[in-house]
C-alpha cells in the first residue's frame, strides 16, 4: 500500500511540474531564473519584412537620353572635296571665301563685298560668319551723293544636295548693321541660291539676297518709330573647302 501511494505521489508532482513549465512558457518566463525570454515574431499581412527592404532615401526620375550632333574628330576636316573621302556638306567641312556684287544703272553705282567663313556642324547644316560692306553712289541733277553701310552677321543655312556637284541652299543671316548717318541697328539678311562644285574643292555660289537693317529711333509728335532700309541683289560667291 505504501509503495502504491509513493508512485501516485510522484505522478502528481510530475504533472504539476509540467503544468508549471507550460504556464511559464506561455507567460514568457524562465523556470530557472524567472526572467523573460524573447518570443518569435509573427508577420501580419502580405508585406516584406523591414530587414529585407532597402533603406529609405530620396530619388529622382532619370531623364531619357537626347541625340547630339555628330562632328568629325577635332571638329575640322582638311582635304575635303574631289579625291578625298569627305564631300561638301559633311560634318567638319570648313569653307573660306566670300561674295562680291556690282550694280551700274544709269546714275547709280552700287558695290558690295562680303568675306565669309562657314563650318558644317552636322550633315548639310552650316553656321557662317559674314561681314558685308556696301557702298552706293548716285548723281541727281549734277549733284552726287554717296552712302556706305556695314553688316556683321551670323548665318545658319541648309544645303540640299541635288546631285553630287550641285546643292540648293537657304540661309538667314542675323546680326548688326551700321550705316552712315543713322548709325547702328539690327540687320536681317536671308539668302537663296546654289552651290556649284568647281574643280577639286571650289564652290561657286550665285544667290539672291535681301537685306533689311534698322537705323536710329525717330521720335515725332505722332509717336516713336524705327527707321530702316532694304536692299535686293544678286551676288556671286566663291569659297574653297579646307
């Protein structure tokens, strides 16, 4: 009888100990020290744990790439023209020269000369610097008068190939004009003409020209006006590719 009671008592103590361990585990306790233990976290929702995400930072939307004009290495091509690998109108081609014009009509004498330098920065598109000098003289009733003017222009132009040796071109010069008397003003000078290949690297360029330039501001009782003058002409230019 005593032996049975001992076994029963041991079973009760074991049951109580197991129940106490479960209670401590559920309450976050440690049986030996009574200190809390770390519990395993449980993810809630369908997100990503913070440790797997990149750090928070500011961001800028990238801009798409743009196309840039392509020019020859060094920006300038030498020995362009017949016999070379680079034709007129290709990037890097530089031409030097100018145009000249002379008008003789009765009592009117008009002369103009315009040295220029041009550079093709991309196919068939050229940027030129032009300095134009104009002189005119008239005689009326045995009284002579003369006038001169100077234009300094920057001219973008497009050169359309018709054949390998013939181009049509259109340019619009914009810059400053100066005339005797009125002084300095704004100048606009469109041109329309042809480029004709001559020899190895020569270019003959007949063109119709129109020049408009303003002069000094005129103030009258009726208001303020800007004076100006216009001229038309046919010029023949000759340039050489480097």
